[in-house]
């Protein structure tokens, strides 16, 4: 079997294994080692399988990932999330759909110290949906807002999935984190516009709350100072060139830990937070190792280079190919989780996209946005399943109906990112070294 054919067979086998439920880490490692064994023999196959985990982990830049994950779990167990939600409710609760808007703001605050979409959806299903129901909000709208708000954690820094993208394609973690900020803010604005339009069309979906005094609003700001401090240190330190992403993440983790201690976090909660951090970090690194073995196998076959040459040689404008890639990711997002989808496609798609002249930082942010869309798109919208899992009394169909208006908003956001790449690249291109 010639190398190109073997590469195609390997990709097909990997897809089949993932569809059968084999974890991405194991499936990609198995296909990669098997392919290398066929092409180069056992010495090369098992030698690379033994070297790659260390070679792709013993890097200073990798240490940022467990630190970001620790920030999220410490914030969760310290109860910082509930404070951010209460502050948002006090400030915007009076607006049309104010409680739903407050959920979006609070989800963004959680995203700024977490980077875990499913964790955000789980937290606010418990925190926000009961209050919205108590205030007479439509249950579908409440569930949809929580599911959509959770996706912000994939884009707003610190984003674990942007870090993973940077690791896989060997791009600057700091530039990627800065690049996600403005698109994240645009997403927040679009979600709020969608909520406002939906509520204006049918006011019965979200009754207005009573007004709140200015004193209470100012008092509520004390509940979010920790989140603002962490975001400011991480992004400000990276942008000004004062700290590496790892250093800023370490200081952010120290602040969150200090807040947790001040709030008298129990030892049991601290232990649980650290254990969850270890488990999540190990899972992500297992995926990275497995995919790196698979990528090395594909490199030996020459398939990525052939696909790049084929795509760049097509007699069509690059935007047409980009549109096809966007459609492909949206369709894949309906059946695959975001991390698996990214790991499966990047070895082949990334070289072709760069060959067409697109910026790798911009493409990383666009890819994460497409992954966000997949997290709320049926039939496998992971955030929707999380909402339903936490609240089984809310049928899955109702959750998907609740997110439907936001899918139109997502189309607008993607259009903005494609039409105006500078909204992604402005901050990273102007960061100080």
C-alpha cells in the first residue's frame, strides 16, 4: 500500500473508531502507532510513541494549561461565580430580558476565570435557571441562555481550547489569548441583542424585574473585583510584555486561591478543586499525545502536503474554500465534541488554510467560534446535554429550541470575523514584547 493510500485509510479508521465511541486519545494513538509500524517498522513506531509524550510535554509554555484549569475550579469551589451573577442581576435585571442578560454577563465572568464551557453550563443551570423560573421566565429561553452563555468560556481568555490550538500548531499562546478577547466581547453583545429582540417580540417570555437603587449597584461591584483583577493581570501582563502567559496565569491562580481562602474555602473543596484540575489536565494531555503520534504518522505519509497542494491549486477564490471549511466544521460540530473535532481535522486542514494565505491566529479564533456553535447545535450539542443532565425535567428538545434564536446570532458573529479579520488581530498585532 502506497503512503498516501495508507494515510487516507488511517483517517477513515480514526473517524470510524471515534464514531464507535473510542476516546480520541486512544483512537488517534492506535492509528498513529499502527500506521508507523506498517511504514517504518516496530523500532520507529514504538520509539516515537515513547518519545512524543515527553517531547511534547517538557515545555515551559505547556505549564499555562493546568494553571488556567486550576483558576476555573478554584473560582467554582470558592463561590466566586454566584457573586458575579448577583452583581450582573442587580445591574441589568431591569432591562428587557434582564435576568437572561445577567446570565450572559455572569457566564462571561466565569469564562474569564475558567475556560471550561461545560462547567459554565453546569454551574448556571443550577444557579440561573431556578431564579429565572421563579421570576416567570420561559423555561426554553432560560435553558437556551445558559447553554449559549457557557460557550463563551471557549473564546474569552483564559481559554483552554485556544491554548491547545496554539500547542498543536505551535503558535504564540499569548497572541492567541489576546486575539480571543474582542470576538468574545462581540459574542456577548450579539447574544444580548438576540435576547432583547426575542423579548421585545414576545414580552411574556421574560417579565421585567423591579428597579434597583444606585447604592445597591455600587455595592454589588465588590463581588466582581476578583474576576476583574484576574482578567486584568492575565491580559494586561501579556499585552504589555511584562509577563509570559504562564507567569500571568500563576499570579491569577494565586489571587483566586487567596480569595478562596478569604471566603474560608474548606479543605475538602480545595482538595476536590485540585483533583479536578489534575484529572482534566491529564485528559487533555492524553489527547494531545495521541494526536501528536497520529500527526507524525500523517507526516510520514505525505498526505497533508498533498492536500495543501491540491487545495491551494484550485482555481477558485480562497474565500470559497474557507466557506467550505466553515460549513464542514458546522456539520462536524453536530456529531463530534469540540476537542475531538479540532484534533481530528487540524493536521490536514491547517496547512491548507495557511497555504491559502490566512493568518494562523485569526483562523484559530474562527475555529474556536465554530466549535462554540457545535456545542449548541443538535443532535450532539454538548452544552445542551449538560443543561438537560443537570435538569432532567427540562426536555432536551426544549433546550435546543431555546438556543435556536442564538444560532442566527452566531451566523452574524462568524460573518463579522470573516469580513473583518482585524477585530481578531488588532490586539495581538499591537502587543508589546
